[in-house]
C-alpha cells in the first residue's frame, strides 16, 4: 500500500497551537493537513495562495483550485491520472476543520471520505536565535512521534545538553534508565513539516566522564564459520580509561599483548534521529532507517552536520548513544560506550526532502545506505548520493555516473544492528568544479 | 574434496633444473614433491634433515622419519589421525624419483600409490641483487601456471617493465592483444615454493601516455531498482585526458555540468597475481581470488607492497590493468584505463602462507576479502586481518576483537567483477604498541 | 547488551490476578518474576520446590536455594561463572513482592537492586475444553504486549473468528481500520509463560467473500537492473474474483494474454504472531521475527500447526493478513488479499522454547529463517531445523548434517517485506526412522 | 568491454570442414564468422540471402547488404547508432576468407580491421536419427571449448554412456582421473551455432554401482556463527549403500540415531554443460554459469530436459557428477556421489538463445539463477523466468508480474560451490491457459 505519514492527532494540535498563527487576512501559505484514517492520522501537505476569494496551489503535490468565501473553504485537486481530492472546511481560529473526499481513478465508484484539521506552518521567527541549556530527566527507548517534546526550538537556535550511555548510565555512572541507547529529546523544531529536511549541526561532542564500557565480542555479520569457531569463547566486558588530556583511550586492565595499546579519542553520537513516519511502528532505539536513528557512524562527530527527512510536524529530534571512539562497523556490538556533553544548532530546509540520512564534514559530503545486508546498504548509499548530485548540482545520470566512478569513497558504518550501514563519501574538492543549486 | 596444488609437471622440472642444486653430501632442505594424480600434478612440501643415513622432518606437515642409504631414500610420515604417507625413491642428479603410498585412516584397505619427482628448493642466491629491464611482447589473458615464464628473477631483484591497458592497447595506442586485462609476465621468482608468501613492492607505477578510456555506466551491483531505471540509457565511452604535469584527469569532451571537473591522478595496478593453485582451472584475467588477480583496489599504487600466497614453484607473478585513477568500487565497470610504466622488487617469505591477498602502505596494513557478495567479502577481509594480527603479533582472539573493534577501517575495493572486494585497514600507528613476530 | 524480556507491568498484574491461584500450602511451581528495571519490566522465570521451610529450584536457569519462613521468602541463585541473584520478598495473596540483587562477577563492587513481583503460573485447567465464538471489533497495527487481550483462552480450547484483509476491509468490503495487516486479537493463552512454546493449530482457514485485491508490481528484492527497467511502468491494482465453488481465482478484468488464466485457491494467513519480547519496540504488523508476525508463508493454511516462542505471560496471539492464494515470495508485494473465516485451537509446550517460528503439516516439519537477506534467512532456517532435530530427535551434530544433506527441502517464503524468509522442510517420512523425544 | 564469443580457430575449422557443405549455387544460409582478434577468436553470426549477385541479411544482428560477384563477396552492415561492419572476402570450397572492418560511431577515425573465415551452418540431416553407444576413456576437468570432441552427433540422435563419480571413480570403483567432477564428453552437436539453444533430454539416469561416497560436513554458506561452532568437529567421510531394488540409500555404518534411516534414491546429474563463451577462461568442472555446469540441481533426473545457450559451433556438451540422491543445497559439499549410467537425446533450437540454464519436467518449467549469493541467484532466476514467459508466451511485463505473483515456486538448488543456485518453477497446469509461441 502507499506510504502514509501520521502521528497521533493530539500532538499536532498541541504543538501547532503554540506556534502557528495564520495571518489575519489570508490563508496563503503552507498547511499541514492532519487527516483521520479510521482512527489513525495521515499527514498531507497543502500549499494555498489566496487572491480575493480564489484559491490556488496544491494538495499533496496535486494541483489545486478552490475558494474561500467567508470562513468556508472549498478545494478540488487533481492528480495526473485523473483521481481527485475534494475538500470542504471551515476556518476558525487559524484552524481549518472539514472533510476531504479521495476518488481513485481505479475505483471511482468508491470514494473515501475522511475528516481533517489543517494548521498553517508558522513563518520562521524573526529576531536573535536563542540558546537553550537543557538538562534531560527522561530518556526514551523508542524513536516515537508520540513522545511529548521536551523542548521547542526554532530554526537557527542552539541547545546544550547531555546524553547517557547506551546502557543508561550518566556522567556520574548512575543508571538513569534501562539500557538500549536511551535518548535525550525529542526536541520540537518549529516550522519543520513533513517533506522538509532537518539540519542538525553538531557544535560540541565531548566526553564528560573518564571511562567507557565495551566488550571483546565479534558480531555475527563479521565472522565466517572459521572465525566463528576461533571466537567462540569471547563475550566478556572490557572497560576503557578515557584520557581527555592526552586524547587517548586505553583498556583499564589490558590483556597481555595490549599493555601499551591506546587509541585516539574521537567522540561521536551513535544516534541522531527524527520521529519516523507513521507507515511504521515507532522503532526501538537500536534500529535505524531513513529517519536516521542508531546509525553508529564514526564521522558523526563534533563539527559534522546531519541531514534527516522530516516526517511529522516539529521533526522531533532525538540524540544519544555516545561513543568515545568506534572502529568502522562497531564490530564488538558495543563501541567505547560513554555519556556525552553535546551542543547543536538546528535548521530546516523547507519543502525539500531527502531519501535517507546524509552527513557533511569540512571535507566531504556523505550519503548513507541502511539495509538488511551490506549489499543492499551499498546500493542504498549509491542511490542516496546519486540523488544528492542530481538535486544539489543538476547533474544528468551520465554525469552522476562519471563523478561516482572517479570520486566515490565507500566505507562501512555499522554491521552490529539489524540494519547494516554503508556510506558513500565525495571529497568537497571535487565538488568545487560543480555548480550547486541554491538551497 | 581437499584442496590440491598442481601445475603441469614439465614446468617444475624445467625451472627447477635451472635453479636447484642440492648440496653434494646431504638431502637436508626444503623439497617440492611433484606427484602424479592420474595425469594431474599435485604439489606437496617436504622438509628433510639428514644425519648420517637417518632422515627426519615432515611431509605435507606430517612428521616424517626415514633413511637415505646410498641413493635409495625411504620415508614414512604419519598424520595425527593415524593415516600414513610412505615414500620410496632414488636420488639422482639432485632429483628424487619414486612412489608415495597414501593410506587414509577411514579406508585403510585401499591405499593409493602415486609416482613423484622431488626437487630441492634452491637456497637464496648470494651476491648483489640484479635489476632487469623487461620489454613485454606477449600478454596473457589467464592467470595460468601453464604459461611459460618470461623472465626468472631472484628474491631482492627488481624489474622495470610496462603494461598494456585493459583493452590491450599499449603506450602508443596500438592494440597488442584482445582486451580483458591482458597481463605482463609471468615472472618466475626463484626460491618461491607452495606455502610461501610472495612480496611485491611497487617502486614505480607511472603514466606513460596522456589519455585513458572509461565510460558512464553504473554496474549492476551498485544500483537498486529505482536507480537502474534512471540509469537505463547509459553506457557510452568517455575518454579522459591525463595531465601528468598538473596531476589531474579531465574528460576530453566534458558534458555540460562537468566542464570544470577534474580528478587527481593516482596511478594504480588493477591486477597483481600469482598463478593460482591447481584446485581450480586457470582463471581469466577479469577474476580474482586468494591468489590475487583483478582486485581493482585503488591503494595498489607506487609505494605499496602486495603480499600473495604462493601456489606453484616460482610463484609466477603477473601484473596488468593500469588505472590512471579509480573511485572505490570501480563503479563504471572501467576505471580510467591506461597503459603503465611499472617497476617492482620481489621477495619471498619462506614457509609462511597467508589466506588471502594483503597490501601494505606507509600508513596502513590492509587485508582483502574477495567473494561473491559484499557481505561475504566483508567476512573474508575480517578473517584475513584477524589471522594477520594472530600470526604477526601473537594476539589472542580476545585481543584481536578489541583491536578490530577500536581500529578497523573498512572500504570497498571493487564491485565490478564476479567477486566483490572489501578491505580492512589498520593504521600502523596502532600497531606500534604491539610486538611483531619476526618474519 | 544482554537480551531482556519485558512488558508493561500492569498487564501481567492484571492477567495474572485473574488466572493465577497459588495453592494454599506451598510455593512449589513455576513463577514469572516481573522485575522493575528503571521503569521497564523484565521477566525472569523461577522454579521453586518447597520442602518444609526449605526451597530449591532455579532462577532464570541458575541453581537456587532458599527458605520460606512464614510469609518471608529468601533465595540465593548462582550462575556458573560465580555471579549471584539474591532475592528477598513477602508472599501475600499468592503474589511475592520484594527485591532482587544481581551481582555480576565482572563488576562485583556494583550489585544492582531491583524491585519485583512474582506470580505463580497457573496449573492447566481441568475439564472440557471450551469453544469460543469471537467477533472482532478492534484491529491492531502493532504486535504489542501492551494491547489489551480481547479474549482469554485455555490450552486445548478453540476460537472461531474472522480477519479483515491487509487493507483493513472486512468480509462485506467495509473498511474497518487503516491498512497494513490489521490483526484480530490478541488472545491471552492461560499458562503460557516466557520460555514456553505456543502451539496454534489452524482447523479452518476459509474465504468469506468473493474477491481479493492485488497488483502487478514486482518487489525490489526480486528484480535485477535489467528486469527493473522492463518492469518500470508497473504498479496498478488488479482485482481477482474468488470462486470458492470451483476452487479458483481469476482476474476480474484479465489482460490480453490472461483471459483464460486461473489459479487454484489456497487460503492462508500471512500473519500469525505472539507479542515479541521486550528487548525490542513493539513491531508493526508488516514486520516479522522470532515471534512470528507477517511471515507470508503459503503453507500456513487450514490443517497447519504453527509453533511460536512465548515471550510474555499469556503469549498474546495475533492473526491476520489472509491471502486467497500466494505464489512463493509474495512477489507483487500483495498476494490475493482478502478477509478470512478462521478457526484454531491453542496449546502450550511448557518450559521448552524454540529459536524461531516453525510450522508443521501432514507431510512436513518446516523451520523458518527470517532475516535481512535471503542468504541470512537461509542460515537462519538451517540453524532452526538443526536445533529441531537436536532437541526433538536427540541427533548429534554429525547426524544432523547427514539428515539435512539428504533430506533438506528449501523454499522461499517471502521477499516483500523488511525480512526475507526461507523455509527448510523435512518430509515426515524421513523422520519415521528417528526416535522423537517426548514433548 | 562487450561480451565476445570465441574458441581457438582450429576447432571450428576442423569440425566445420567435416560438416558444412554449402550448396553449389548459393551462399544463402546461416554462417558462423570466425574472426581473428589479435590471435583470439571471436564468433559472429551472419545470415545471407542471395538473389543473383545481390546479398541481403544481417551481420551480428545488424542489417546487411552486399554482393557476390564470381567468388568475390562484399557486404556492409550498419547498426542502429550508425556504426558499420564492412566485409570483403573470397568464397572457396565452401569457406569465405577475408577481412572485416569495424567502424564505431564513437571513434570513427580508428576503424579496426580483422581477418576472418566463415563457414555455413550445415542443414539438419535428413534420415533416421542414429543411436550412439559411447564408452568414455578420457574425462575432462574443465568445461573447455578447446577439448577435442569425443563424438559428433546430430540433432534428434541419442547417446548411451556412463559417467565417473565426482572423485573420478568409475562403476567398478577404479579411479580413472583426479577428482573434481571429471566429465564425459564433449559431444559435438551438428548444426548448433552460437546464439542457438541446445536441448538435452535425459532418457536414462540410473545407478551402475551399489555405493556412494559422502560426508557429514555442513558448507559455510549454510551455517551462522552459532551453528558453525556446533558443527566445528565435523568433516568425516560417510559411505552409503545404494539399494536399487528397494529404491533406497542407507548409511553403511550408521551412527547411533540413524540405524533405521533411509532415503529414497533419486539419481541425478550434478553437471550438464556446454562449452562457455570465450569472454571467460574455460571454467573448472566445479563451477557453473549461463553455460550450465556444476548446477547440482536435484531435479535434473531421468525424464528431465535441460536447455543451455550455445556459445561455440557444435555446442560441446559435457555431463558428469552423478548423485544417487541429493537434498536441496548439497549441504554436505558432497551429495551421495556415484558413477552413473546415462542416456540422452539432443536437439537444437536454431536462432533463439536463452539467458541462463532452464530445465523442464513433466510437471514444471524451471528457470535457474546462478550467482555469488542467494539474493543475486534469486534475482537471476526471476529474470530468467520473466524472459521465458515473455519469449515463450508473449506475456507483457504486467502479465508476467501477475503470473509470477500467483504461481512462482522457488527452491534452492545449491549452496556448496562458488555460485549459489536458486530455481523458479511454474507448474505447467498454469501454463495451459497461456498461448505458447511456436519454437
């Protein structure tokens, strides 16, 4: 069946009532239409342009025409195949309440009627961007659109906060919640609506304690049958000392041949997510998908920017699962798991979506592929980057192929969870010769 | 059935007779036993230590005892399960000629008798290492042990030569051979015997013409069904200008959005191979395996060292398929294919094998995995590196897991051929804290 | 981190209070221990044997000793490595309320203390098995342990009910719920406790309307890049007529070459599930796993028996997603989706778990593998069947290998969802020569 | 590079001179053009129609026009993009000898000139089909076009022969050749030319000795890391007694729980192959591909028909690797390996190729997919069957999708070799409603 966007209706009503103030004399603008499908919510985007009583624009991408007479609104949208979406409603206090009738070309005798409420996406706030200090007290174990936002922030604003480690322990070593990557958030980002892209720029990802937990296991995806036999007795915990001053991690009780072994610290966030679209049940915080999640990619470090597709009003940003450092693949199932001191700023790219998570560093653009095998993740990363080069630089398919063939850099992000991850990176030096499309 | 090592017997006889000179008064040393299995050759290694008439050592790893009376040799070797290898032969002109009887514990009533000839592996030559200038005239399209060596070289010696491009064109653009990665070689490396490791250090991998051929295709492994549809009309040739002075490649007739696009040159060899073991038919030069081959790994550049497991006497080294540069994966099926000016030195690590190809650069050790899917190649690379850390640094399984978990760097080498390739890299900085086993 | 079993505590309390009545004079029996981990529930099994004031048995498999003095209970359990679980509690009204302290050998200085309540698993009810007629009014879109059971049934009892189709339409064509495999249930099965196996025998899987919806799409997992291009314009709905009298389905408006095409009806259930364990977020009804779910296996038909591992008290059985028939793999994404008339009986195999879903027909035992690729699903099915032969017939690893090598039959169940499915079948004729372990 | 068809020129010349006799007064007919590419042979098909001095037809599928004046032949063929193939030659003794110039649109300034000889494909012989009794004395270990045919047979003719087992042992238990699936053949099939389809109908596949060799191993592709550990000590030989009278196989020395275990005999051929196309090196007899080979599919039994694409003149048919029976997947690496008594008839479908091997039984048509992973083999089988339904029944893509969605039956053929195999079967009952295209 077709993909749907929904969250429990109460959330949208609530958050929107705080933020959305339609201008007094016009319904022109971008609306989020919260539609009731047999008790479930599906979101549609609607763009309206009002000229006198006449309305134009689109409903879910289909060209729309309509009228606003007094507070009575009517619209008719047609898709290319000849199906129609016909809406009737009443505007009151900035909210449109009404019904929409979907008529499918394949089965015109059975139109479907659904109730809806629509809210205007608020304009971007003027004035100085605020900085927020946020001390988390609740930690969530699902990337759910039903969790109440802990803070509302505007595009351009920054948040300073902390995360607990994957096992639920905070910077003092106190267990705050059952493990499994409990998250800080969700943060409600004003103006973010389904179809937009959320931009999360990490300005600070630093250690806030001097130890990490890990183990000596090798995950099943990494071992062939011979190596499985050799590794059969592994699985014990390994605790690491984190020396921020010298920038290294060392095993607290090193084994015989690792007494001098140390690894440079490179603090990162294993999880950055938005609430996923309602076509799926709210995933656990060990999972990943086009909405981000537990990507365990060791280049999501201080200075990196993460792009995620928005699926619900406010985006609902989650962060968690800090690693003091991690080898590619997170081969032990755990990296060097630790709590973290984090600061980030958010922004919203309005009306432009992306197919899957993307990351940007000073030197590279990076497209992620997340799937049930490395082979599928590889294809996913390639498709994600091909789309980036097409949308961002107007390249033709042939040009995309030439750039990928000469400049692709692939690395494995993760093999420890249900999805494996691959990343396709392009050096920004190569992109300097291309002409970016304005955002 | 068990894995076997063989090449046509005539080759061994020929090359060995040139090189192998057993000392007059002893059979002590490392022997290659060329055994006739119903017309096919299988190699076994035999180590002999002579004290008077008494012989000790091993046959194919099984402990051996025996006698040498006059020129009549007898030995009996036993494996751990109780099977036996019993040999009788005559020493004449440095060659032992005889029969060996294999008795398997599972079927002791049916011993198998095979004729053999054995040759002593020659000692490493004393004196200054020679340099060879070699101008190729024949180019092979199979990595075969049956191809006559074009040159015999000793460990420590260097060769300066050239390779034609994947399509068979040389530095002047003249087609010399049908395409498909035709190879320069094979080079016979003295003292190399089955079970050894061949070391190929590339001291020069430079362009010798100013253009390369490529295309704008994307290989099937890289595209999901959506991207396949977008890319459906691709497949045309793209010729690149190679500007060695400025160190960049640019399309000769760039498409609209690529008029300023250029990529740094990074000349590499797509193929470095030894003749594979006789458990398999001689593979074509588009294939890869534990014997190396068409690995298309873009870090096999000037300065890199390639390690390959020796399967036949003399190793039989092939090189070819130069790329002016290549993105990870060789996504276009072709990289920037060009002829090449190459110099290398060889060495032999005696009596120590490796499970699959390895590469070393100034900064990293790199273990390759080559298999029918990226998932299997990933497991192969991991197992290869785990073995390296075990054999090279005496790490226990737990220690291997900890080092991999914190230091693994995975990249995709190639997805364009029958085998996909993944590489697991470890930064040498991390290894400085470990204690290497003497080679 | 280790795998955990939890459901919201309120459910267990509620259902258990209805069903569990400890005998007045003894705590001997099987207990489910509902433990509070920072607000989340984790289940443990505890077996107690009381002799006077002395208690023996096990806690989560670890040997336990303890005392019951008055209504004060104490126990200490030790695992093989030396870790301990120490419990103290008070017995009142059949419920033990207390705290348990976990001390891990690796970190003995930091024991963890958790509150718990424990309920006795009720004995199997005596008397005649009841038959239940159940008319569903609510349909769930997640396989969740938090959904309130719609009916409580005892082992041996049967239920007659209906399911809506994958799009939420019932036997009259009325949409009852948003699509995505909405489920009938959950049914609470008395005596089923974590670690048991639920047995669902389908005594009736019949059509209750005369049409099904499908389409002409081919899912991404089934097409290579060439076939993707050929199939690029597909995706339209296809409605099928279901002729129960003649036992065939035919397209309502057949395309040119399919005017005479018909397929035998073989009604099946795409979904049979129990609530999954709390190590994961409640999955959507399009997903599958060791708890069953949307397996889309076309041998789950009338007469088949499905085995699922119990993860929460009462098991919480869901059924849905009826197909009038389905080719292997569910290649169109949809099969012939229709509502269904279903009857089943349940049973519980106490204290014996299984690693993944299994199915039994008159002729075969069948072990499922569900994973992110067919290669991993293949390994999963093989491991599942190897365990079945080991546990069910006491075969040694060598004997398992010989039986699988000579008798394995593999088929693809599904490729349309996030997990692919493979099934390993063994003909029961082959098993007649083996000696089954008593259940 | 593009795919090429070649075999060493001597073979074609030889075999063709025996068979091809152009009619005295015309060159009309189907020609095989043996072209010299820098020492290698590439085949092209050419169809000529002569009317007086005027020639029409096609060269490698490109429309051709030309002249024959005396014994001087000229032709010019153009492809759709504007490239040309221009030939000049002399007809003498039924052979055309000359040169052909290929001009590529992309690089018109550099035409390529190659020498060729062309032979007419002989007409199908009239008269009664012969029966051949063939006693093999040589057994090949590569599916090579360079092996001398052991027998020339005409379409419609039958051959009765034997095969040795995978280890090289014949019906008397005598080892005739080194193991690894040594083959009987190759048989040269008259009129078979590149682009045709060879039809091999197996009229007899029977045991000719009373024992088979196997083992208790499980191949790496079948085991996950847990099962690998459980199976770590396996690998011993298991000998089976073959009881043709009762139609069962039993272990000669059964393990404790298998004393009553027996399996029905179902003799099959693990290998049926033609010589592969010259784009690849001659593969070993453990490999498989579009040319067939070691497919290890347990429905290639007496009564089955195998279809293979012809790549070289005469097709060069090989058979071998008999199994007394085999479970799906050949999980032990070996099936019940035995020698075999075989009879088959051959036929040629002229001018119609197939993308990969196909098999037909009384009840099913079956399309094979052979690739480096089960996921890729699955896609290969699907594409192969989609093509079969398109070419054989004129189905549109939408119709193909509907038939596959409702009628696909997938099974695993093999996981023991480099390629994994999947088979997509369609029951012939379903095909009765479709209209087959005349062969």
